[in-house]
C-alpha cells in the first residue's frame, strides 16, 4: 500500500501498539505496514528482510508515558537513530523481530497518536459475510495451547470450523511450528472454515506457522477487514497469495451517529440457524470490536466470545439463548480483563462448564483474574482451565 504525497518529507515512523504492560514495563509494537518498515530499514541501515522474518518490536524497561493498545503512535527518525545501539535482532520467535532495551535517561520513544483518513487506511469493504451452510456440530475442542485461543468445531470426526488459532507472542518458534504442524494433515483433508475474532497475536500466532497447503485448504476465511500492522498484513498476504478466493473480510458495524458502540449484531451462518456469528460495532477497543460466535443447538449452546466484554455477551448474545439448554462458555480474554462481570442468563439455562484457555503469562495480576473465576463459579459454572487439566478440553453434544 502506498499513500502517495503522505510519504513526502517524512521524518517519523508510524508504530502500532500490540501490547502494553505498565507493571511489567514492556511494550510489544509493530510497524503499520511495509512502507513504515522501509523507513526503519533506511534509518537503521539494517537491510532486514521483513517478508521472511518477524517484524514486531519487544520494548523492555519502558517507564515512559502510558500508551494504548490498538493505537498508532509517531516515532521520530531522530529517536530511532539514538536507539540503534540498543536494537537487537531476535532469532527464536515467529512474531518478535527486534528487542529494544531502553536506558533510564533515553529519549521519549512515542510521540502523538496518529489517526488515518479513509484514503490512508487499508480497507477491504464488505458489509456482511457470505453465508456458509455448515453441517451440524457434534463437539467443540478447546485447544491446550497456553495463553491463547484456538477452538475447533467438528462434525462426525471432521473439522468444519476453526475459531481463532493463536498463542502468546513469547512462545518459541519451534513450539509454534510443532503445535501448528499437529493439525496440518487434518485441516488439509477436511477444508474447514476459519474465523478470526480480531487481529491479536494471541488469536492468530499459529497462522504464521501452518504449511502452505494448510493455508490453501481453508474454504473460507472470515476476518476483521481493518488490518492493523505489518505482521497481520503478512499473515493475510499468505492467504492472498495462496488462497485469495477464501477471503471474506468483515467490517465493523457503523455506530452512526455515535463514534463508537459496544453493540453486537448476529448473523446466521447456517441454514438451520445453529451457528451465529456476532459482528461488533466500531470501538476504540479492539477486544470489543471483534467477531464472536455461538453454537445454538436444541439442547446445548456454546458461546465463543473472543475477547468481548461480559456486558456484550450479556446484552447481545444471551438473549438469543432464552431456551432450555445446557449452557457452555469459552471464557473471554483468557479469564483476564473483560469489563465488569455481568451475565444475565435465563432460568431455563443449565450452566455447565466455563472453559478458560490459558497458560503461563506475564500479566499482573496474571490471567485468569481471581475475581472472574469466583464470579463464574458463583453464577453456577464449573470452571475448567486448560493449563490445569493440561490437555485439550472437548465439549460433546
């Protein structure tokens, strides 16, 4: 993508904030696109091959101003030049390309936030998804992949839909490749639908490691249309190169006249209305503006909310489940921050398992948050953690 005159006489690079841990003093960031990385290569004189290597920046000992995840900030050429001695190339990750260990009295790293016009931002416009007629689901597999999200919907021993496929950014490359490789043969044979809740590494990390033939095998790939950074663009670029006919970009709901909203709208993906996709409205929080999923069968329901807030689940998904059924929840945001806990179920719902896909993580407090576990149990759920049972968890219908 080229933005024409916008690139003339530039003296700054636009950097996207992927993760910010104030207590841990670190930031995970990425370049908005290949043009921004080109400026970085130019300033540092690294001649780094971003197409075949990871591009994210792990910034350590960060104690400067608070930055917001999902926001783009300006970083001056002068600042980057000053930091060159502290930039290390990382060789054991599929996500992190560089590590920057900041010095106590170094320059202010991030300048003002940058917003983009419609002409500047890369958009693939589509107001709705194409409807896919999927078979009846007889089980949901919650993968044991550490701090991440990877769920498989199966029918008669065949994978028919994959919802997210990611793990924490710090997972070593060889581990990511091994875990991804464990599904290459099945996915190539079954040709499932792939749905990505949002462009967060914890949700798409394994897409960097699947074989080319696996990328070719997905019959449909539904994803958020706004692509936030270079790593996400590279993932999508593989699909454009290998399987462009599968691409189904989905834009956020326009919240006009408001600038943002937490509203979700359900879209039936199946002719018998037993799989519902929930499309979120435009929101400053990427977690609130993702894509959710719900399986609604005669006697069972399973909610797969990605990183939605509990209030979104309660206000927009639970009303669709007001019938007598066994009720399962894949806990949002790995049991971490997901707004104030509220969960307005109906009296004829029988609450079964709340499954937390979680593993070792650097957050303080760590995921899952103790209050969320307490609240889920108080509500009536039996809480299952993949890190404690140390295996995939299967919900059978």
